[in-house]
C-alpha cells in the first residue's frame, strides 16, 4: 500500500510548476485607426493569398524564386530548425534516459597490496540497462525550461513568417521600382529624340533667318540636359535591377511577360478592421508574444532553483568475473542511487537568477508593447498615405493632360512664328516633368499598397501556420 501512495505523490508533485500564470498585456494602442481604410474596402488581408493580391505573373515568379533562394529567408528557415532542435532537447529532459551497456574490467594488484601477499589479477564483466541521472521534476523546473524552449521555437517560426511577408513586399517594391525606371527611361529617350528633332528644326529655321543663335543655343542646351537625365535614369535602372536580383537570390533564367505600372491592379481595398484584432495576428507581434511567454516560463525555472532537486541513477543487469558466466543463473546485479540536492549557500546566485528572469520578462513585455505600437504606426501611416497618394495621382494625371495640350498649342504657335522658342522650351520641360511625376506617383501608390499588405499581416491562415506538428 505504501509504494502506490509514494508513486501517486511523486506523480502529483511532478505536475507542479512555479511558473507564473501568463496574461497577455493589453495592447497600448487606440481602439480605432486615425485614418480609415478606403470606402470601397472589401478584402481581408489576413485571408488573402499573395498571388491574388499581386496578379502580375512576372512578379509572382520573382516572389516565388525569392522565397526559395533569398539568403535572409534561408537564414530564417535555419533559425527555425535550430529552435526546433533546441525544443526537442529540452523536451527530452522530461523523460528518463536509458542506456544499454556492456563492459569489461581487468586489474592486477601487487602482492604487497593484496590480502594474500601474492599478486592478484581480477576480471569483471557487466551487462545491463542503466538509468542516467533522471531528475524528478517536483517543482516544474524542467517543465518550465521545456515551455520556454517551445515558446522560443514558436517565436522563431513566427519570425520566419515575418521575414517571408516582408520579403514578398520588398520584392514587389523592388519590381515596381524597376518598372518605374523602365518607364521613366523610356520617357527620357523619347524626350531626347524630341529635343534632337527640335534642334534640327531650329537649325533649319536659323538657316532661313527665322531663328537666331539664342534659339539654337537653348535647343542644344535642352538636348544635352535630356541626355544627362537619360544617363542618370539608366544608372538608377541598373541599381534597381541589381537590388531586385539580390532580393530574389538568383538570376531567373526565363520569366513570363509582366504588366506595366498602370496595369498592375494591386490596389484593391483592404479592410483594416480594429487595430487590436489586426495587429495581434501579425507575425512579428506573435513572435514578440512568444518571446514574452518564454521569458515568463524561465521565471518558473528560476524559482525552482530555491527548492531541493532529486535525481535518480539506477542500473539493472548481470555481472561476473568470467565472460562466459555473465548470463548464468545467479549473476544478477542492480544498483540504485537517489541524490537529494538542497541549496544551502550559493552567495545569492539563485536570488540573482530569479531577478534576472523577472527583469528579462519586463524587457519582453516592453518589447512586445513596442512592437504593437510600431505596427500601429506603420498601418496608420500607410492608410493615410494611400488615400492622399490616390488623390495626388489623379491630380498628376490632370496636370499631365493640361501640359500636353499646352505643349501642342505652343509648338503650333512657334511653327507659325507667333511664340518664341523660350515658350516652347518651357512647355517641353513642364510636360516632361508632369509625365515623370505621374510615373513616380503611380509607383509610390503601388508600393504603398504592397507595404499595406505586409502591415496588415497579409497571407492565408495556412500560410501563417507554425508547422510545429510537421
């Protein structure tokens, strides 16, 4: 009757833990966004797959290649595997470790040291199963360490999801920047051709006395400025291409045809929802919370250091002085060695360990709250920018149309001899600047949409799964 009672008591104590109850801190953010989402918002970012949000097939191929080959992504995946292994090691400490061992020992004792006065040679052979120093986790120390390791693993998995989501947005932004440079370079090339034709026209008009040297110098200077602008844009285009290649990780051999900036269609209305409901599901916020859970669990392990630690070492097998008699009847052997360790004096080490664990938890709480606040600001900024950039793009388009009509009118007046070439040059500059501004604003608007997808935690639930049971 006594043995079952002792076993039941041990099982009960082994389920105890000194780990504090975990309570998620209240998000230190307002209940509403300062800027609401667009009025036609209908899509939920958290359940929208990235391929549906970025319909450009060329961009999709680049993102898929980046997820597979980007070095930051590979590092994040390796970090997850590292944390998974550490969690497995911590989990294994909760179970007894048994080893099968066969050993043999031979020793010679000199005559002057033996009881008989003659040299003695002895032999011993052992075979059996041994239990290696298994700790009875009465106070939940090992359990707390296991919980901390598991939470660290889950944090690394969420960090991987955050890297993946940021990579998707970064590749989209780099691709859009490359398209912008392509379109702006094309505008610059067309401007160079126009300026060359204009200069040729001025030369011919000067030859017949309809234009002077000043008109020629102005036309020639405008042409050289256009060539310099083209060279600058070609250089920026090369830098944008290199940045995209770095993000993707490889130089794709063949890519499908892509879309122009104006046909990207990646600005659907996204439902922002309530801040707390949205931000608490972002991978970076979830990773910060898991780190907080790990810090909370480590407090339990630090508290357990104040209490006795009981470990068991045992062995069961056979022993013989002759190898051939190792498994004969009557050669059974066993050993059992319980060890009780009670901390008496450690110069404040245990108390300092508990203080350290609590301080690290306070740091984790602050980092968790800061992560939420940063996420709130990011979304709020993007929501505000989205609406204003859309209005700005509409105004830029109207300005482009106006400047284009003005250029046609001034050019016709110059050919008729009514206007000066200075008016033509001014109209050309204004029209070119308006065209460039439209392309720039459209790219910024699309990049804002890509960043908003990341900021709202874009990705289907299965994309955000931890994969712990894989």
